[in-house]
C-alpha cells in the first residue's frame, strides 16, 4: 500500500473526534441536520486526505508555506549579516591608531 504523504496533527484529530461526539447532541436537538452532518464526517474522515493527495492541493499548500518561510528566514539572515558587518566595521575603526588631525597635540 502507498505511504501517506501527511498525517493529521493532534489538533485536527481532536476537532474530528469532538465533531463525532456532537452527533448525539444534534440528534437530540435537530435530527434533520444529521442527514448532512453524518455524511460530511464520513467524507472528512475517509476521503479528504486521498482527495488532497491526488489533486495535488496538499503539495501546493506545502510549497506556499515553504516559500513564505524561506522569505522570512532570508529577511532574518540579511538583518543578521548587516549587524555582523556593522560590528566588524566598528571593531576595525576602534582599533585604528590614526589620530584625527583636528585634535590638539598629546590628546
């Protein structure tokens, strides 16, 4: 059997389990809602992951997330490089032994 591309996280699993636990409440309050609610839960439980994998929507979503994360990391890296360059520049300026000609003698 083919290996699944992804697995649902704990939050998604918890929401799905909670939705199943709400079934008796819907039967008690409004049984007509259960006609649409029960098939929707079956579709989500059994058909959503294969649908996302076969249509390629999951791969598209992952590519968009990776692109956004790469952009944020590149921004952070540029900022860190700038800081390091500024520190190196200030370090070299502090180590220079050239006197400013505008200063008085023996300063």
